[in-house]
């Protein structure tokens, strides 16, 4: 019983530390161009 409680507390502490770490050092956004394929029908002659 005591081992289970310690394990749960350690996991909660690791999750909280990870949340604080991500809050302090957020990941950089990716600078990637968005490429969308347009349907060919739009540019077809009528």
C-alpha cells in the first residue's frame, strides 16, 4: 500500500515538473510553409 502511494506521488510530481518545464520553455513553432493542392477544375477553361 505504501509503495503504491509513493509511486503515484512520484508520477504526479514528474507530470507536474514536466508541465512547469513546458510552461517555462515552450517549444518553438515550426516555420514551415503550408502547401495546399487546389482542384484542377478551378483553372480549367470553360
